[in-house]
């Protein structure tokens, strides 16, 4: 069982995290924070700085929720720092982008739809990159075509091999069935049933 009581945590780092989480949930229940979110993230013209979506806009059948992202850990030092608008160290961000950013991913700055690594040297998603580089797209498409053909060939060869493997088994089964039918016929003849004379 996990011990969730912060007083029982002996590691100072963990104790600090536990204390900060406790503060955070307290601050976020206060009017000061709620008013800040309403005024900045839920204003009619507010949009996520990364994916440009608005609050309550639909994305893949889910409503976008805009919130305020703290760009510096220093803002967690006091409620005043945490809940007072600071355009230098705060940004409007949707919860999806917020989660992705924590993982080191941002939306493609061109289409704003696909998340890419912040370390991606192309600085955009693959589709947007190839749209912007038609020469490279041609090479890419050609390579894809070759891969498709070789995959189809491999599939056909596997199918043929399987058919060849099954062929003697099917033949043997057919022969066995034929022999069985012949025995039945023979048996019927010797008992005098079958053909009417
Ligand atoms: Zn977003
Ligand atoms: Zn893109």
C-alpha cells in the first residue's frame, strides 16, 4: 500500500513536492485563481498559445479547456506569485498541450494538429515538412512506393509458400476421402443395397 500522508515522507524532495501539491490544490480552490483563469484563459478572444484552440472549442469530440501555464517553478513559491497575472512567466494553454509540453512535445507550429518533439530538427510535423519541401516529398513518395511494392511482393510470396505447403496435405485428404467413399460403395454392394436392378 502507498503511504499518501506527506508527514510520513522522509525524503526532503518528496516532502517538498507533497507540500507544493497541497498548496496548489488549496490555491486553485480560491477565488483569486478562479478569477485569474476567467479573466485570461476564458476570455472570448483567449486561445492556447500552442494549438490556437479556444476555450470550449471541440477537438476530436472533446471540449478544449484553457488554463494558465506557469513557465517558471518560482511562481509556486507563494499564492500571490501563483495567482497574479504575469505575462512574462505565464501563458494561456489548453490542458492537452499542457500535458504534452510536460512530456517535451509541442503542436506542429504550421498545422497545430500534430504533436512533435521539441528536439525535432524539422520543427514541424512530417506532413507539413513535406508540403514545404516538394523535392524531398517526391523522394519520400518514391521510397514509400518501393516499400509498398516490396511489402506486397513479400505478402504474395508468403501466400504462395503457404499454398505450396498445404498442397500435399489437401491432396492426401482428397485421396483419403476418395478411398473412404470407395469402401462405402463396396460395402453397400456386398450387402445388396444401392443400385436397383
Ligand atoms: Zn493547446
Ligand atoms: Zn503540421
